[in-house]
């Protein structure tokens, strides 16, 4: 082993090495330069005259300065954003409306990307316009819609018959680059098939040559039509609201906690406590009507409204001749309390709050009659607890549910009329009645009151209406205690139930409107936008103030009272043309709508096709019902009393809807995402079978098997499942302008 070199030797060796390297590099460079010069001389001799110039003349020398062309990647060649479906993508199931919501949230927020489409240049998409058009079906685009030839009329660019194969049998979708092209019809729908084919999951490429003229605007805007299913509950065979499925999203997941038995307790860190007066929880007339409450005459403010309410009371058997009474409230303004009379910070807002609960038994006419009524004050003190003797002989005391026995009612002489007289003395215009599913108690008492707070509304079912959470489940989840019925005690206790309702309402007033609602686990997409910051225009704008995204809802009637309550901008409309114009205004930021800057997300809805197809048959309020009736006046020959619509009228409605969609697309600025979906299909058969099922359950609980007027067997159950499967089918369209 040799000795180590000192510093001087190391430096000298390094200089020698560098010198050698430089000589080699210079030699290589010289050879390269000489070779290039030789090649240049050869090229010059070949292309130019080599005759030497005259000594007295100037010699012209030219240089070729050609730069290498810059390589442009395919991605840089086109910076336009796009939402595309790859032919190599593999779908495992039908798309549902929640998949469309995932796409919308991905474009607007930090939500994960969808797996069913590819989004290029996402940051360039600054707006999302979502339009719901109930009444559209996939069958309209593939020839499966009934009477499509008659609906299209002479506007067919190719009739359905001409789209079939030469043998006269229904054709199939033709494949082209991994997509299905719309070129044929089929006599069977996917709802009739026992098992869906994987091909049914994929989008259909729109071909204007194979579409009726009335639908060709869709092909000029969208590349594909997607089969989309509405969200449903297979266990309860119910179809969820397509509005809820788009505008309500799950809260971001928190850290996983250790699982616990029973109802999951609400997370206290999700919502902030906000002390709220009870008057904010009083049910609206729409909520009461939707849940079949007896309506008080104070809600009728016009002569026509009073006539309509009287007709409804006669139809429902809720007249004075039937033993019904109304509390002494002449108008809704009588319930107002002067601000000077309110105690500062009081959640009762000067009102008298009474918790009410009743127990019933079954009489010989197979009706549920009042057997016990209990009332509690806001402080929990007892106002009334009285057993009631039904006027008809009792057939079943329902002790298992009511806790009432024959020994308890035998000595009782109090009648329903006595209780009604007492209640009219207790309940004043400034009284608020609270209870759980209070519609049943009011029907048993045969009394109506306009100011109602129902815990079934305050704490909605996680799956949404019409489902309602049981009172004992709410007590376990939010009050963290068990009721007597959970401790082996048979029957209900009306005082205990009233006290549980009272505690739930007090908790709601202390925590705020969001507590106990689906907002604790879900939130409005419009609310999430308010927390999402807009992207800076340039990187140098880091010092600029943060701007948050803005959402808008444009719908028929007054959207601010319902699903548009969380929107920054709401526009009420009376027809589809106003909806299109309203969306155009808010997207472009017209100041007339109270929006000083363009919105980032708009949700709107066209409803004229829904009316013409008889999919919108009932209204929750008189105002919206007038809007629905006005649609028929705009379509000559349309009659709301007819069960079916003629092909000419239906074709006109479809053509108008398609034209509105095309006009809306044309009015949009550059690079917004445009999403159109139909929601669910016709729910008529679903609602009929559900009403039959409710009637069967009601009779089954009070009648013997041989006395039932309706039957609910496996055949009806399967029919309901098939109806739900068919009704949830819809379509969707996605494009970037």
C-alpha cells in the first residue's frame, strides 16, 4: 500500500488531468468543425457556381441560420378543457345521480375526481351550469319511447322503422371506436330485462341523422347520452328526490373513530351551537300539507283559498258535522307577540309552548279513537292528563302499543267533545303545539291549529322523507337515555313521550337549526361553495383578497323557500323561457339580479315537459299549482283533465325543451361545464302501489285477516320493485363549451 499524496502533489496531478482532458476535447472539436466545413463546401459546390469572382467585384456570402423547430406536445397543442369518456373505460354498474354530483364537486371544489369520465384542463373550467329537465327518457333517443313515430310526426329525419334491419326485427347499437352509436330501437326496455347487460352502463353516441328533428338540438350540443339512475332505497322501495341527490352532499369524512353499538351519536364538532327561538321551527303550510296535517282556516287568506280549503275538508271528512273543531285563531298575524313583551334571550319568543301526546285504541268500526291525552308546559309541569272514553264500543285496547287497559277505561266518562272544549280554552293564538308525528294526535283529537313544531321535521330521517325516525331512536341518539318501552314495560306512556319531545325541542333551540338534521352528516353543495376559494387570476395576485365561490338557483315559484335557501342568488320564474333567461343573467353577472359578480354554479329546472307528460300532478302550495295550470294554456289542445297527452302536444313540448337546452348552451360564455339530467321517470305506478301498501299496513294493524279490504302479497311486492326500477331510469348529458 503506497503512501498518501500531499496537497501539492494532488493539485499538480489534477492540473495534468484537466490539461489532458482539454486537449482531447479540442481535438474532437477541431475534427467536428473540419468535417462540417468540408460538408458545407461540398454542398456549396453542388448548388452554386464555383467560378472564382473577379478581383474588382464584391463576393456575396450567405449564411443559413435555421433554428430547430420547438417540439409541441399534444397536450400543449390544445388547451381547451374537455370532459370525455374513454372507449377503454370499464363501467361496472349504472351511473347514478350521485356520480354526476361527484363530477360537479370535482370541478368546483377539492372533491376527488370521478372515475367514469376524464377531465382535461380542469382549472380552465370556472363555471358549472346544471339543468334538470324532468320528462326526458332514454327511449326518446333510441326509439323505445311509445309512439315515437307519432310524437315526432313529419320531423323524423329517419323513422324508427327505417332504423331497423332489413329483416324487420329490432336492430342493435352499432359499435364505433368503443362507443355505442344511436341507430336502432328495441321493443324491450332495460327495466323489463331480468338482468342488465354491461352494455347498458355505457353512454350512447348521439347521431343527428338517426334522431327525430325535435331532438336533434341535443346532438348538436352533446356528444353522448348517458343512462343515469335516480338514487333509491331497495329496502323501502322508494325513489329519492333528484334535487336532493344533486344539491346535497356528504360532509367530508373525519378521522375514523372506534365503532359503537346502537345509533351513532352526533359529532359535536360538526356544527356550532346557535341559540334559536322556537318560532323559527314552526312548520310551514307546505310542510303540513305534505305530511297530511289537518289545515287550519287561518292559512286561507283569500276567498278562493277558503273555498279550496273547505272542499278539501269535506273531501277528508274534517268538517264540523264530523265532529272537528278549529282553535280560535282568525289570522296568522294573531300569533305575533310584540317585541316589548318578549323576554330578552328567551327561546320561546313570548309564546306559550305546549307538548302534546295521545294514545289511541281501536273501536268496532275499525277506527283509531282517542283514549288518553297529555299536555305539558315548557317547564315540564303537567297541564292535562286525561283518559277519554270513545263514543263507539272498543274492539281492541291495543295495550301493547297504547298501555291502555279495560280496567283503566271502564270508569271513565270523559268524551272527546269534553277534551275539545278544554283544549279550546287552553290553546290561544300565541300557543305553539309541539309533538312527534303530531298529525296523528291532531286527527285523534279532531282539532286543527296553525302553529305546529314537529320533532319529525326537526330531526329528519337520515334517508330523507317520507321516512320518519322513531321517537325512541331520537331519544337514544340525542338525549342518550332509554324510554320505558325499551326497559320491558309494555305500551307507551303519553307523559313520557311528551316529555321526550319537550327535551328534544329544547335541545334543538339550544344547538341551532343544523343540529339533528341531515346537514350534520350532509350539507348543501351551495354551502360548500361558500367555503371554496376562487383561483387567483395570476400568480402575482397573492396579496389580493380571497374570493369565495357563488351559487345560484333558478327555478319555478320561489326557490328561496326550499332547495335554494342556501343559494347566494335565487330567481323565481313562471315558465321555462324565464328559467333560460334567468340562468343567462346570473352566469354573465347581471347586476339587476343582486349579484355583483358572475356565479360559479347554477342549478335550474325546466318543467313544462314535466307538466305535459303528467309527471307533475300535485303542488304543495296554491301558487305553484297556478303555475302548473298555466302551462296547459300555452299548449293549444292540452287538457289537464285528460289522463294522456296527444302526440302532437307531446312532440311540441319535447321540441321546446330541446330548443331551450340549445339556446341555453349558446348563451353561455366560453369554457363552462354544462350538465343536463332528467331525474327520475314516471312515479305514478310507484305511488299507487305505495298507497296500497300503506292501506294494507293500516288495516292489518286494526283488522282481522278475513276483514281486510286489500291484499299485499309477494306479487304486489315484486310489482312495486319493478315499478321502482323502471321509474328510477333517466338520462344525463355532459359537455364543456
